[in-house]
C-alpha cells in the first residue's frame, strides 16, 4: 500500500470510530449514569479513607516510584547490552506479551514492564486502604481492572511491536481486513461492540452440534420438549428431565458426540428429555420467572408423564435451570402435592445469592433500578449485550485478544465449537431479568423465606428429594462456596461434588476425556471450607458418580427402551435454531417464528 493510499484507510477508521461513539451514546442513559455514579461513590469512599490514612497513599506512591527507578536502571543496562533481570514479568497465563520483541527490544520491554508495574500498583492501592466497604472495594477493583486492561500497550497499534511489524510487512492489508471485520461486527452488535469469537458459519445445529437423535414431542409458547432416541434395549424406569438455563441454549450439553452429556446419559440406559427454551423477543416481555417454573418445568413434568406414564423424573438442572428446577420442587412441596422429582442433580446452581461471584459488581440498587427501567422500555435484555458483559468478566481472554486478532491483525476467527455456543446468544424476557436481579440476587428472597411463585411461598426445607449439587472450583459466575451454602436449604439428603476447572469445562467433562478430576466428601461439614479440608480428590470425570447417585435411588427394574413418538420434528428442534445474529444461509432471524 503506497503512502497516498493510506488516506482512505484513515477515513474509514474515522468513520467507524464515529459509529462506535454513536453506539456508546445510544446506550441507555440511565444505566450508564447509574454505573458512573456508583463508580464515583465508590471512589469517593476510597478518597475519604485515603484522606484519613495519608501514609498509605504516600507509601503506595513511593513504592511505585522505587519500582519505576529500578525499571529505568534495568532499561539503561539493557540498552547498553548488559544483562539485567526484569523488575516484573507477566503471569504465565498472560498471553499479551508473548512476542519476542516485548522482551528483546529495550523500548518495548520498558513499555511492557512500566504498564505491568502501574497496573499492579493501581490494583494494590484499591486493596490497601482500611475502612472501605467490601462491596465498594470489589466494584472499584473490577472497574479499575477493566480500565487497566483496556489501556494495555498491546491493544494499540503504535505501542505493539508485533502489530507494527505485521502492518509494515503486509503494507497495511491487516488493517484493511480488520476494518472489514469491524464493519460486519458493528452491524451485528447491540449497545456494545460484539466481537466475533469464532467462525460461526463452520457449525450448524443438527449437523455439527446438537446431533443426538431424538424428536420434539411438545411445543408450547415457552419451550420445546425433546425426547432422545434410546441406544440400549432396556432403560431405567424413571426418565431423566434436563432443565437447562434460559439465558443460554441447551446444546452446551449436546455439543459433539464425544463430549455430549445427553448422548452419554442415553448410552447409560436412560430415557432422556430436554427442555429447549424459546429465545424470547419483545412479544415475550411479560414472561416472568414464575412462568418458567410453572408453565415451564411443571408443564414439562406433565409432558414427560404423558410420554412415559411415569409421574416422577430424575431431574438435572444447570445454572439458573437448576434454580428453576429447585423452585418447581419447592412449589410442589408448598402446595402439598406429591413430589415428582425422585432425585435432583444441580450443576453450578445458586440458591443462596449472597455470594454471586463477579456478577456481584452489578448487584447494587441504583444499577438494578436502571436496568429495570431499561428492560421495561425495551421489553427484553438483549442477549448480545449480555454476551459482551459476560466476556468482560474475563476481558483479556474473551475480549481484548479477539479485538487485537480481528481488527488489528486482520485475522478471521477460527472455528471453535464452545465459542460458537458462547456466541449464540439468547435474549432474556424483561420481566424475567428484573426478577432475577431483584428477587434473587439483590434481595435474596429465597433464603429469607420471602420468595413467592404464583403467590405460593417457597421453602426448600420442605423438599425431601435427594440432591446432588455439583460445582466447579474455578467458577467465577457461581462461586462454589455459595452453591454449597444454597444446598443446605433443602430438607432431605444432600451430596456435594466439587469439579476442577470452571463453569463450563468443570461440568462438560466426559469420562473418555479423562481431563479433570473432582473432590468428594461424605462427611457432614459446617462450612464449605471445612468440607474441602476433609475432601478426597479423585481423578477423572464425576459423571459416573452422578449416574450411581441416580441409579442407587431408583429401585425399579429396567423397562423396554422407549422410542419417542413422531412428534413435531426431529431434534434439535426449531426454538434452538433461532439466532439473534444469522451468519449463514438457512439460519432464522429473531423475529421469525418456527413453523
């Protein structure tokens, strides 16, 4: 690219910068103001405490200056060709500075280390002052981290040696390709730039993912019910009903055959049913949490009974799907109806919301009030906006690295099934989102005994169903200590397993992979910490433990395998195929309805 031809490139950059600014201005003003005011309030508390503890601030500043002087000395020695140990090095998991130039060239080595030192001191200063409320400290630390990581020299063309080299070698073609990708992503974004994480055109549901054979045996305004085809001659008498989250699509549990929980359960001789929730639009704005419990889970229990003749199921619930399943059991118990869940296995399920993980930074009255107003105005919480929010919980691995690869390197994302699922967003009905935020997260009504579903007060102590709760040690969305506490709300048998890894990998851990182990402890414990202290680590998947838990509590003899009726259509059904961002031919637009 000749020097004069860079003009159109910069014009295009300016154009898309204007579009990004317009997108920022279009964000809900009340929500933005609430976040800003919360940050200012939190910062005010830090400054107030700082004024009372000036020695802490002075000491922090002196430590920073001392480190910077050491860095200058290191840089001078390195520039003179002498050996010198770095003042600070990136963490092993930090891939931003992997290029050799970050270490070999003194100027970039200085930029890298100066940034890392400043980041460390800024974050440390948030923790240094005493007297700052813990919630305020957590929020300020999170937003400070977001700012620090956004300003990393690796994110800018002028300060990233790898990007400069690539731009010179390609004569700017990387930026041309990056602009094309940016233009496409802007068209598919909501209120925030939705960066593509994977080549979404590489996968099609029913062809590459969600391939376990079955039929849609029921469709309501809220869900489709899938019954999977058996692969064994006999099956357990009590069928299995899986309740997935309604903020994600169910096929995380039915990705490829080698890691499909659904296929594995079927191979174990189970009759498996799956709820596939509708991807709500504005027409479903008034759908509430109560509807997911009664018109969703309870209605699905009726449909399973109609298909199998069995009144009871082995229930499996994932994340907020586990919460819905638990509330359904509580609703039945409160109405003195016979319990219809023989066993309940709950994956990463919060019931006590006092420890909400990193989502807790948004659990603050002014922020929730602003989000409620946004939901009432729009009717939905846009799934694309939610996807960005969740990505920013792990900003360096799920946002900025893709920003660099796509827009600055001009590299099209590669095909990755897990990221395809992660990007296949679902909306949340406005009223449901408000209930989750206020009734569960903010007010923690279930623990307080104040939560009502369809005017029926829920008390999980009345639920005597045996419960197996599975959490993940590195889960940042549902802290395992919080899920353990929530398990104690049930009034019957309780078992707890703690998987290695996080919210997804800790759960989708097939035995054949032999990748992650888990901890188990059959003894009573007074706290999650004491439970872990007495726990035994076991290698391999915990799935067989779940199967033993189910089978040991199903005394009936196996029955001939149940074939699903012809039903409405083949699995994976229509609801799961509705996309907010179509990326290949044949994918439905959000406003389309299944036939």
